[in-house]
C-alpha cells in the first residue's frame, strides 16, 4: 500500500503542476488525490511507529557521501552500465553504504588529542542553549537543550552533532532551569539519543511535581549524579545530604506530575518512558567525576532564592587539568548577588548568562570570574553590545553563536583554542 500511495502522490503531484495551469477543475482533482495519498502515507507511518522496534534513528549522510553516491550513480548510468553487471553495481552500492555508516565513527576514534584535552561545544540553536561537554575520560554531558524555535528541529540539530562525533549516549544532561528555551528539545532528543540521567535544580524538580522525591544517602558503590564514583561511604553520605536529592521514581495515582505546565509534563513523561533517572543538585556542593576533574555547584541553594526561574538557574563550574569553564544558564538578580559573595572563580571560558542580557549584571559578574573567553548563546538580533563592552573591559574576548555559529572550545593544559562555524579573529589563548 505504501508503494502505491507514494507513486500516486508523485504522479498526481507532477500532473497537478502541469494541468493546474491549463484547467483549474482538473488541477483541484489531482491536488485532492495527491493530498489523500500523502494523508494515507502519514497515517500508515504513524500506525507503524507504534509497533515496538518498527523504526530506529541513524545519522544523515555526510556531504562527501552524497556527492560520491550521485557521482557514482551518474557514472554507472552514463559509462559503467555496459561494463559492470548488476551484481557488481549492487556490491559497490553496499560497500558505499557501509562506508557511509562507519567511516565517521572510525575517523572520530582515530582522532588524536593532546593529553588531558577536553572540549566544550556551544551549538547554534538560535535563542536558546545547548552546550555539549566531551570529557577526557570519555563521558559526554549536555548542559541545556532547547530554543524558542520548534523543539523537533533543535533536537535534530543536537542529535546530528552528537552522531557526527560518533556519540549515541549521553552520560548526563544538566537542565539549568524551567524556561522552555532551555529544555523543550529534550523529550524529542531522548527518542534519538540514550540518556543515563537528567540533573536539575531543586526548584525545577518541584515544578515537575514529583512525588516520592527523597534524599537517599549514597553507598560506597553508588555513583554521583554525573557519573563519578564516590570513594568513601561517609563522604558520599555527607554529599548526598548536602547537595543531592535523588528521585525514587514513585508516581502519583495518575502517573503524572502533580502540577506544572504541559511542557514540563512532556519532559517528565519522556524521562519516565525512557527509564531515565532524575537527580536534583544544589549549592554548595562539589564532586570529582574522574581523576583531575572537579565540578562545583555555585547556585542555587536548596531552598532557592526569591524571584523567577532565571534567578534560580543552575550555575555549574568545571575544572579539568587546570582549565576552567563556567556555565550559568539564565542567571539574574537576586541569584547573581548570591554567587558574587562567594570567593572569586577566574575561568578560561564562560557562558554569559541570559543570552547576554543586561539583567545578568555583566560588569560585576565579569569582574568576579575574569574569563579569557565569553560565549553568548542567542539570536543574531539580540542587543548585547553593552554586555559585550563589560566583558571586554574585564579582558575577555567575545564570541556569539548568532554571529559566529557553533563554537567549539578545545581545552588542554597547554592552551585553549576556539573554532567557530563562521570566521572570528584570534582564537588561541595560552
């Protein structure tokens, strides 16, 4: 049925483009038949998608693969068809398909890195945020996953990047707060990428309305929220009481969050459907996911601060082999004041809070962390000149996903190097 419907849609659509100009009633008839065929195909696909194992996700072909495929097809039609038998043509096609599926993961595995090198990638998702962290021990973390655009498109962009790096599983996803442009792509992303755990601030977890959330002391064999082994039982227990709450995945009678908006319900349902585990972390807390790596939670406290979700954004600091990255979500007052009273934390790279908004107290925050590089994630038209001026005055160099596209920072004990999708001046920091 699908083949006949596809042929019907293609033929009637082609005839519509021709006949519609000649005789309008015939054009309407052909357009209606084309619409019926496409509607039938959509219903058939939706029906088949309900079957377990009926479909799977795979990365799209690379540009070089497409060029080689169509070039080879043209060569076979014009020149090789008489020289090669159909058997050889099918064999060559099979080899080319296998090459397209496995070449990129193999090349990524052979990619040479400096000792201790790790990467922080700011994807260009428009007005939103998605930061991918590739850690030296092989873990991959994601900080936020959303934008004001269609969440399906944002999820495809994130998944496409991960697949291009040979990554099909995320060890941890950190959600900074409950604004949709920071999490709305995660439900769709979870259909394409396996995710071990989702970590969020207490206020966001309270909004999801989970019942049965309880602080559970970790044992000596348990893992910290982001996957680092806890070495001592006593220390693990103290950490769990001070900075971590673990959702026991108990539900209310309806199996839904007891409150919250529809997007948060969708997020909860996706995590529950995929068998994910939800953690809540709060300041003050720090842990070591692996040797040479330390993570800090600077904000928010367990009880939160007065104000909106932005003021209670999860502020995360990572130090690996002497290089520091600060991720601050949409932090704004009064949450920023609570961060600023803590000891200064100079860093190599930071995410400018709230897409470069003036509400993020750029002068004070830039002085507090003194970044070498400041990254703004947002749309091209956002007014960020005043914010950029304050960070430049503090000695930082500015990159903006709206102007420079995706931004890849490679951090090693020797240097910090930035690569951008579109050109930017000097991208090295000693």
